[in-house]
C-alpha cells in the first residue's frame, strides 16, 4: 500500500510539474504573440490620401499618453494648405485653431513661410484607477481660417489623417457629425493594448502565487509533515518585500489606490503576513526548546 501511495504521489508531482511548465509556455506565447501583433498593427507608413480640391490636409500623430494627467501629446503638421498655399507653404496669412487642447489654441502662419509641426497636449477624460482596462477619450476640433480668428472669418475645409505608434496603446477615432462646416472634429479613444493588458495580468498572477506558496509551506510545517527550518522565515519575509518592486513594475504605473490594490495587492500582502504568522506558530510548536537537539 505504501509503495502504491508513493508511486501515486510521484505521478501526481510529475503531472503538476508538467501542468505548471505548460502554463508558463502558454503565457509566454500569448504575451509575445500579442506584443508582435500590436507592434505590427499600430505602425503605419503615413497619410497617403489625397485631399479634395479646395481642402487643406493636416496630419496628426500621437506621441505619448499620460494617463495619470489625462493628457495625450500629439504632433500636428500641415501637409497642404490647399487653395491658400503651395504644399506646406502658405500663400497668405492663416491661423490654425485647435479646440480640446491644454495650452495655446491658435497658431499663426505667415505668407511665404514653411509650416512647422505643432506639439500640443490634448485633454482626455478617463479613469486610470481602472487599470489596465482604462479608456481615455478626447474631443478635438481643428479649423484653418484666413487671417485672424474672428466671428466672420473664412474657413478652409480641413481634411485630417493620422499615423499611430505609441507603445502600449491603441487608438480609435470617429467623426463628430455636429461640427460646423469647414471644421474637422473627431473623437479619439485611447486604450491599453492587449499585450500591455496581458503583461499586467501575468504580473498580477505572479503576485498571487507568492502567498499561495507561503501558506502551503506554513500549513505543511504546522501539521508536522515537514521539519521546521527557521531560515524559511527569511524566505517568507523576502517574498513580502518582493511585492513592492512587482507592484511598481506594473506597466502604465497605476496610482496607489487603483482597483488592483484593493482586489489583489492588499490580499497578497495579507496572505504573505498570514503565512509568516502560521510558520512562526509552527516553529513555536515543533522547534526544540533552547539548545536541545532536534529529535
């Protein structure tokens, strides 16, 4: 009976090992595959569309996303002034009006000058506390007018196009139908890429494994199935302090107080502390007193 039990335990341990290795391989393949797909789909070669006669062509390219401040850094460039210029050189004084940005709203172009790219921070609305499933949206309106911005200023119809490659983020846009004639208005939606979400989930899963291991060891020793090793308390304490770098390594740096802290990190820390307490109880129960040798 004991030989059969020992063989069953060996088979069980072998099956568990195979299962753990398979799970690690699958997780690795999923994260790397999602990163490769995201890296491919977010790269574009630029705007290759032709504006209609009488339209100006502007390009917008997101540069970075600051979810904590709800700011999307973009670069806007004039590819063609349309009827008011020759390519990116204006034939008359023009003013570019931006709505939805944090900072200057108007940019002037003098006749005969080459248009320079504009860097702007777009105001977004979202909740980073919902990391990694947070979504941030922004409404942007762009208008190109002759001369200065006045109530009766003449607008030049604007056509917008964009290129996107911001690591860790994916973008989507939709036009705003209620926009005035000659104004390019659209809503931009920003969310974390599937690779970033998978990265975060794997790290959270690794954090969950730590208290499971600690509690397993502590309960096994408390039941007397394994010998008390005082040095294991250092191992458990080290796992407790490992939570801090793992928490700060989460992609996107979710602020303290995000849902992941309330649902995962807090209970991981509590589980590790509980395992340390259980192990100390086991040490008090089974360790030989004073300098007496262990039986």
